[in-house]
C-alpha cells in the first residue's frame, strides 16, 4: 500500500502563514464594516493616503480643522507608498489587508532565523507558529491600521540579513522600518549593539547604532517641529510627570531617578511585561543582548501616562515584537539540545497565551478564553443602517463626524471631528457611540446634537436607530 507523503516544512509554513493572513485580513475588514474603527486612527491614515494619491503629500485635517502634514505628529513617510495602491483599490480595506499581509509575512524571517540557530527546519516552523500565535502579533494586526505595524516584519527581515552579514539588504529593510515611525530607529540601533558585541564587528555595529540614534533624534527634534509649526510633538504631554520631552526625561534620570523608577515599575507596567513575556515561555530573558533593542520602546511605553501604551491590545507593541521573538529564538538556542522539543513546548505556550490573551473571537466560546473585543467583528443591523446613512453624503463634501463614523468618511480633502463644524456642509453622528473629537463623551455629544436639532441652519435628513445625518441649508 502506497504511503501518502507528509507535506514538507516549507509547505506547512506557507499554509500556516496564508491561513493566518486570510483570517486576520477578514477580521480586520469585518471590524471596519462593524464600525469598530474610527477617525482616530484609521481615518487619519486613510486621509493621509487619499491626500497623497491626489497630490497633497500626507495632508490631514487635525482636530482644530486645520490642514496639516501627518509628519507633524509622527514621522511615518512609508504611508506615501500606499498612494499607488489607493489608485488600484480605493478603500480603507486596502490598508487593513496590506497590514495583515505584511505582519503575517514576518513569519518567514522568524522561520529562517530559528532554522539556522536551532539547526532544525521543524524547530524553525515551530517558532514561525509562535510568532503567528503570539497575542501581541494578533492585536497589532487588528488595532485598526498603523504604519508602525509594518515595522514588525521589516525589522525581522532586517535582523535576518544582519545575522547573515548581508549589510546592503539589511540597510534596505532597516531604512524601510525606520520610515514607519520615529522611534523605530532605536530598535535598529539596538540591533547594531548586538552586531557589534556578538560578532565583534565594532565599526559596522557601532555605525548602525549611531545612525539609528541619530535618525531618531533628527525625526523627533527636527522633522516633527518643522511640520508642527515649530512646536515639539504634542505627544510629549504624555510624559509630563517624568520630564515632558526626551531631554527632560534624561534630566530627570540624573536629578530625580526615583521619579522614573516610580513611573516605570507600577503594577500596570509589570503586568504589561508579564503579558509580553509569558506567551514566549520567558525565553527572551535568556538572550539579554538582543533585548537591548527592545529597551527604548519599552521605556517609551512604561513611562507614558497613557494606559493604552502598556496594553498588548494596541499598536504600541510594534517595536517590541521583533526583538522579543528574536530573543526567544536565541534563548531557545542557549538551552541547547532537543531543539524540536523546545520549539514544540514554545508553540504550546504560545497557543495557551493566545487562548488567554489573544484576539481570536472563537476563544469566547471556550471556558477561560479571551473575551475582550470578541464581538468587534460582528456586523449588526445598526451597522448596516449607519452604512446606508453615510451613502447620503457626497464624496467631495466637507463633513464632520463622530469618531466611529469617521473612518468611513475620511477619503476626502477635508474631514472634521464632531463637534467641530467650521466649513462642513454635512454632519454624521451616531448617538450609540457618542464620540466628541477623539474622546468618548456622551453628555457633551448629546448637548451638541440637541443644539443642532434646533439650529435652523441645519436640516436633519436621516434619523434611524441613533444614526443622524444633517445637511447645511445655508452655506
């Protein structure tokens, strides 16, 4: 009787990666159709890409209604590369699908690295599955769309080429990763430190580290102020308790180090670190040199007063996932023998981590499984009503909208955030998701809608299931 051959490791890798990409792309698109995205942040990215595709490089409408450059908030020029794709597929779904494809492809360099250092193709496949099952990887992909998410696979490819001593392709992927957000060059600098120390390539590694730090400094102190009317980043207010700026944080480290320690070692921060490490079986701790690359991003997150930065449910893990997964592979290598069994154990722990912490909706049906946002991809009758309402608004009209509707209306020159009206001729609001600017504020939103109903300048042209559309009568 003829034996049926088992599929090769590479075939299994392709199947697993393709299935993961298909699943997470579908979930991302369903979340958009279920209005689980918003003007902040998906709509902001959509408008930047739409503007670039129409000849206005990375321009967006800010909260105050001014037309500004996206680069005044974050240095992520990789967004401009999406303009040609927008000409082909003019939809926010394009960004979501590309993000899922990009993050999923990070499994390939993970496989290469683990196969090389663990000397086993099956162990390589195991760690590729660990990367795909890692809870932070899934949440990063489903957290709307952020260009920094693409830094994760780009950093993994960059490290692979650095590990192979192929500095030219490393530089290509490193530059691409650095174009995803201003702090990503710190991760690249950490790769340079690893290369200098582990390979004794002091000149090349030192140059990578210096260039990484230099570009991060230029991005934050030159590029952002240039596009932000000479002002420093608005996000520095998140660090007011520890200095309020990079220079202020350094000063605080010397003058009040206890203040930094107090900010960085709260119960929330330690819980965050635990959720990053245990799904990787704590293997990254066995490779501290690689973890150097994760320290700047980790510090940026734990020193922030914004709680979402110390949650695995958001995009702030983008600069952490690559060094943590790489460190896990190197940690497994340090264990030594039986690489396959170490990888198999890591897969089991990663799956358990996904069950307890991950974004797969099916886990809500399993006792003890993760339930957070488990219904975010469910498209309801209310969502279909909202979609019908938004079709009333012309594509070229200036519109203001509550946050949950904004991601569906941002492919235009000007889109404002409710309650800012200014030159808007259309208003779209969802009373069931009362967004006020970029915040959730039911009372303030309700008060503004009462005022609009009484304002003779505006006509209510749609009202159903809490979804309202107003049209300006007098321009």
